[in-house]
């Protein structure tokens, strides 16, 4: 099974996340299939960059976003524009 989730990068107390498509058995920051965006929570407002066509492709293939990522995508209006 494949998930769309956050992979943490950045220094201690300075998080930066990649939005990745990964197998559920892979480690959080380990092997992934494809990077489909970034999330920087340190900027106000938080900076999110997405590749909407790739996210839609992976969701059509059966990939499930994690709860955290689902909330992030809703804030960005992703589900409203693809429905």
C-alpha cells in the first residue's frame, strides 16, 4: 500500500518537510517513490508548494494521504478544486 505523507528534514528545532509518496513499510525519512511538494511551517503563514497533477495521479492510483496531510491539502483548497 502507498501513502502520501510528510518526511521531516531540516535542522534541530528548524523543521522543513517534503511531501512524498512512499510505501507504508518505508521509514518516515527513508526511501520514497516520488516527492510531490514541500511544507515549511516556520514561515508565517506556512509555505506549501504542491504538484497537484502528481498528487491527483497518485490518489487515482490508490495512494492515501495521512490525516495531517489531508488537513494540509484541505487548507490549500486541493480537495475543493479536484472534486
